[in-house]
C-alpha cells in the first residue's frame, strides 16, 4: 500500500520547475514508524513522500512510474521479505538511477555499518532516532548528493528571516530555574533538554560516547556530566586534548613510557589511561589524532589493555572512553584522515550539541546567569542590559557559541560605562554583524491587522537609525551625518528634538 502526502501550503510559497523535483521513498515494514516518518517529512519538506512495506513494492513503484531521482530511506532488514535494504540499494545502483540513500536499523553492528558505508549509503541511522534528525539528514542528502537546493534553500531562508524578526521582543531576560540547569549546563530549549535526558540514559552504561558540535558549545561539560551521573563518579575523569599535544608526544601522554624509551625519558611515567583506571577518560578533539595512534587506540577499545612506549608488557585498564570533536568524522573517514573502524567503535552513542544560534531560547538564560555571576564577582549588583542591547545580542549569530557569550558578558561587566550596558558598549564586530547592510522592507515591519500610526512608526525608525549611526561612529556627528546622508546641522537638530546625548560631541 502506498501513502502519499504533499505540503500544499509550502508548495504555494515556492514555485520551481516540477520536473527537477526529486521524491522521497520510505521503505519500512513497521507501519507505525513508516506512517510517522512519512507524515513528518511531508510536513517539513516540500516534496512528495511515498512509503512501502517491502523492497519489492518500492521497486515496482519506481519501475512503473519511471522514478529516477529520489532520496531513499530504507530499513536494512525486513521480516516478511527475502531481500533486505542493502540488496535494494545494490539493485537500484545497477539500474543507474540517481538517488541518495539513508539506511535504518534496530540492530546496529560495526559490520553492518561498514557494509552500508561501502555501498555508498549517505548515512547509517540507528533506531530509535529523532524525526528531526532524520529530516536534517534528508535535507543534507538532497542538497549534497542530488544537488537539489532551490525549494530547500528558499524555505530555509524564509524560516531564518522569520526567526530573526524582533528576537528581543519575543524573549525576556530571566534567571534559569532548577529545571533549566543540569550538571553545570544551562538549557530550556528542546534540543538541550533532549541532551540532558540522553546523558541520564547513557551514563549508567560503559558504552563509548562521541560528542559532536561546534567549538565553544560545551562538549567538555557534557563529558563531565556523563561521568558525574555514572557509577564511576567517585573516580577521576582525565581530560586529554588530542589537538593540543604534538603527535610524537601524544602516545606517551596516553599510554605512558618506560625509562629510556626515547631521548629525555629519564624515568618511567604513567599515561593518562592508567591514571583514569576505574574512572573515565575524555579525549577531546579526537579528529586531530594521527592515524598511527588511531590504530593503537582501536586496540585499547578492543582489548581493554594498554602498552607503555618502550615496553612489551600489556596492562589491563577499566576505563569509560568519552570522545569529542568539532569535525565531521564521516567526512574525515571519506578523505582518509580517520579510520573507519575506529569511527564506528567511537560512535556507539552519539551526542550532538547544537550551535547557540540554533537554540536562541537559551540565550536570555545564559545572559542572565553570566551577568549575575560576573557582577557578583565584581562586587556590584546594579548592572543590567538595556532593551536595545538585548535585541542586538539576540539577533547576533554567535560563531563562538556559549564560550563567546560568556567572555563578552565578562568584558562588558568590567568595561561598562555605567549601571546600564548600552549598544555603544558592545564590540564593533557585533554591531557590524547585527546591523543590516541593505534595507529589506519585509524585515522592517509587518503591518498589523489593526493597522498602525505611520507617522509615529517613521519617527521611531528615524530615531533608531540615528542611534545606530552615532553608535557606529562613537558619537562623531560629522561621520554619523555622512552615514545618514544628511547635513550635520540637521542631525544635531533631530538629536536635540529627541534628547539624544552621546559622550563625544563634535
């Protein structure tokens, strides 16, 4: 039986050449899961989604309807079928069809994962999984493998514009509650709450965890939380930054060495794995580990024993291994920079931390927390952000993530000009990146259903632009008037009318 869903609302928003549009094909014999996937993707992606309960029915549909451009989402094993998902992929490849494939399985194994990768599967997904994660993978597959971007990019741009409108007005500064804090991490947003729940689930096991996400998102905090919630919490967690230690020294740091093993080894030394025995070891930036050392780490994972540099004696170790990287290890595997077998050994339980810009709901909580912390350390309790500054911080993209936000709040508290932190206190980089380089009339205002007072609105827009010009020029009226393309005297008159007073008077 075939179920077809279309997103009519999205189709009306984006007009593209229908002949270029691929379709999405779901092959899954669990009818409940199949219906959930089909309905969710139909709602989120402006493409037709077809679902089938067996590889044979999917092949029949593809043949009868001459489908030759599609994203395939298939289970690997089927109860009532002689063929499996990997055989289906082979058959479709033999026919020369253009498609990207995502394989699902409830019985993950390294052997199956490697087999799927060798067949060119775009991604190997272990059940259970989040539908949002599947949707993100489908979008990436459509854009990267099928080079289909038009409706996806347009829809994404529309969504991003809507998210950036009046961000400060949609949120308010407030301190985190007890439910928002977990093992030193702060997050009320759905992505962070999911991460907190996952940490609680995986902490009880000894399985290897791979933490992903951009720099500055708090990967070390997640590793510490896993250790603190585990049965090993009374023992040590040992941190190793694989990217900060030269490759020739990293082996000795991890596994230790014997006296005389190399020049300068004047005595025997215990490595980090031995130091972490019965506890946990956190290998940060694992993607930077040299290939030769990756082989030795794989042996530790398999044999649970280490060998010091310069020794032939093996020492058993009981260590929970937690790793992290800001790199895409799947890409590194494809490029030959990371061992495929090691990747699957490390990626038993993946935890992906979102960028701060993707969880804006948490920004007010983080601002409030950091502001309170640094103000208390500074011996003050009367420093606050004004509304305009808050709006700017909410619309900023935060490339450095939580670490950048923390450092900024500390700097603002120390270098403040008064009790209130104003836009002119912000670094020029943030002001430059949050101000528009060109006027977008759709972003300026959405006309309310009950209308608005045009005169008052235009007056507010004019005052905002004058403030921005003065902020950009540190109060220099000559430069500000040039930015606004008006006479200096006209600018001064408008400033007097609105009682605008900046520190530099020129």
